């Protein structure tokens, strides 16, 4: 069976599975639509949470970023997994005990204000829509490469599949579809990693293979990779950082608290029956996520090694990495390179017309590398590789069987669609439940609300598809921006709402608006969206990363800090919350056992 036929078969089976689940679990009530009936098992919910969380960014992009950033890519591992620890300890149990459907509904009741709820909806929509851009464009990329259709048509197909299981099934359909998607994506991620680890190190466990000696060699994989990349002028793989130490710390923190503040993740903890189940769900989600996240560094390093040894085909035989026989002839490049060239994510330009591919860092500060390259007749780097192809192309680079390549295609699509479904649920519920039901039309029946929810979901699918087809310039590929917005707006409001009895509506509203404004301002200014008499704000304030060298992706932590300060200061100078609200906060924070013993 040909590769293309195998891909069609595997992807078609998985899509049929998702749609079949939607038909089986069709939402018949608002409880089914918003919280899957409120009785999802913690293990099931943990698996669905993991799938909804591990987006195209985790499956497709993360290993690619680590692959080219090296050690600096650890911020994603620490930040994204650390966020679930915050969720399990500080948010999930208390939000479940509060007993509401959505984050804006918690904000409305805790801060006794429809205005606070409306601000939360705005923050939720900005974060979710920014995040969903990456998912839909990821769907388009995967379809264009593996199914032979245009990126636009791929997005339309993705929209149709999400529409089927999200609109009809609601949270119930999304939950069980995400369980299936988790199984698909984790198999698609780990099976190729096991095969490649065996190829390179003889160790079937990728996490251990990363630090093992290579087959037929006394050199460890990471040591050999370090030698190759530094010889070619790239930064040493195991010591590369992410800007200053301050930026790295803030980047990690922004990802952590952004994770804990993402509404589509928090909503999952409203689907279980008890506070204990919410806590267990978070822990199970962390276990399921760890399976992929501990594998990602191995996938990144092994893919980077295979890429270099493919392009620099004689690297293991020649002592001189710049010798002619060390570089691959262009007309002999493997089929996988030609296939990825069609997507525009990989490109070769023969700058010195020698018919060979020269892949090195021509912007390195190492003069000896540049001198050696020049002496060999190299006239600049000729290969452009997009980070996002690393995971998807990994089994092709390693020449694994067709069924594994097809499985990876299905896994990449499952990752993007599972997160898109969760985000669409968060957007739909914010519109139907928090805006229509709780603000504009509080007297509508449950049946009418369910209809409004499905209409909102359908419109959200269409709008998400449109964003995927026409991604905003400032948001395209910037998933970290969504985390920054969630970190600087919703996370402080949730934390203060749970742990500060005296926090009032004025402080919460002021904090969320301030956090949203300064985060968007910094990101937009950095991207050159704003101008002062023809001069970009970035230049006016002193160039890129103008605030203490902090990158836009890390600025969410700064926005969160400002949110906390503004909220606390404003609440100090305004009226305390009503007594019943203060008592509600105390009740939410006291364990059930304490109540039973009369220790309130």
C-alpha cells in the first residue's frame, strides 16, 4: 500500500471515530452541553484535559522549538507542566466547589457584578481566539502536506469535523472525542520516538536513549550532536539560553500562570462530580501530559541529529565537515525533502551553484567557521527549515514504515482538533451562557439556551476557520501570546477571588483591564503595529524587547504582576465586598471535613 493511501486510511478512520462519538454522545441538556453532565470520571477527564491542552503547539511545534533552541527550549517544558501543578493546588478544587459552568460565571458571582463578568468574557475571547489561530493554521499545514489538498481546503475539512462533534455533542461530545484524540496523538508521538531511539542508541526508551551512547560508538548522542552543531556554527545544543536570565524566568512564569488561567482548560474541572475528583483529574492530566513532555526532548535531539546527518551526508565518514563529500547533492536529496518543499516550510537555494546543499549558520560569530566555509566555496546557508516540520517529518527523515508516518499525520491533526474543540466550547459558553443567559436575556429557558449555545458554537467554528484562513499578522504562530493574555487577566482575578476575602469588584475589573491593556500594548508595539509620526513605538522606546530585555512572549508575567498590584490597591480604597460574598469565599476555601467537624 502506498504512503498516500495509508495516510488517507488512517486519518479517515480517526475522523470517522470522532464523528461517531459525537453521534453517540449528543448533548440533550445544558448540563450535557456545558459540563458533560457533571459526572465525568477523573481518569477520563484527565485524559480529555491532556488532549485539550496538548495542542498543535505541543505536538507539532514544541519539539521543533527545543530542537533549534536546545537547552533554552526547557522553558516550555517547565512552564507548561508547572501550570498544571498550580491548577491542581490552587484553582481546580476551589472552582469545582464553587459549582459554576464557566470562568466568567465564577467572576460574576464572586465579584457580584455583571460588568466584571463582561470584562472576563472579553479577556477570554481575546485569549481563546488568539490561541485558536495556531490550531486552525496547524490543521491547514498538516492537511496540505499529508492529504495533498491546499491549506485552505484543509481548514475547511477541519472545520467540518470539529463542527460535527462540538456543535452536536457539546462538552460531552468534546470530552469523549478528546479521549480518543489523546490515544491517537500519544501513540503518534511515542511510537516513532521508540523506533528512532532504537536506531540511534539501541535503547527503546527515548527518555533514556537521549543520554545513551550511540550504536557502534563510544560517544553519547548529545555529545555528538553538540560537536556537529558547533562545527557548523550553531550554538551548543546543551547550553543555549533564551535571552537573559530574567527573560527566561519570566517566560517560564508566564507560561505557568497562563496555563493555570486558560479558560478552556479550567472548564474541564467543572465536568467532574466532586472537589476530590477535580483534584484527581488535574493529577491524571499531569501524568498523561508527562508521557509526551518527557519524550519531547528526545524527539527534538534525535530529529536534529538525523536532519544534519541527512543534509551533511558524509559527516560521519569525513573528518572535515566542510569537505565537498560531506554535503548532500541537491539532485540526490530524499523524497521527504521534496515533499516538504511543496509546503513552503523547507526550502533549498543553491547560492554557489555547486549542486550541493550547504547547511550551516552563516551568521555565527565564530570566525573560524566562517573562514572554513569560505575556503570550501560556501557562499551562505542554503537550507531553510521551519521548526514546525521537525515532529511531522521526523519519521520520514528516519525512513520509518509508512504506517508510522500516517499515524503521525493523524496525531498532528488530533492535537490541533482536540484543542480547537475545547477553545470553541469556551468561546461558545462565554457567548451563550455568560452574555446571553446571564446578562442580556436571563429569562430564556434551558432549551432556548441550548439552542443559543449550538448557534454560538457554529458561528465560532466559522469565525475560527476564517481566522485560520486570514491569520492576523501579530498573532500568527504566537501561541505564547494567548498564555500571556490569560496570565495577565484571568489568573490574577481567579487567585484573588479565591484567596482574598476583601477583593472587590472594582479591584478585579481594574486589574483585568490594566493587565490586558499593557500586555497587548507591549506585544503590538513590539510588532510595529503602533506608530508615532512614522516611527514605530519599538524604536521610540529603545528597540526590540525595550522593557528590561523582556520578550513579548514573556511579558504576560509582568502584566499579571501589574494586575495584582492594581487590583489590591484599588480594592483598598473602595468599598468592601458584601458580607455574604465574604462568607461565600470562606466557605469555598474550607474543606468539607472541616465543616463536618464544626470548625468553620
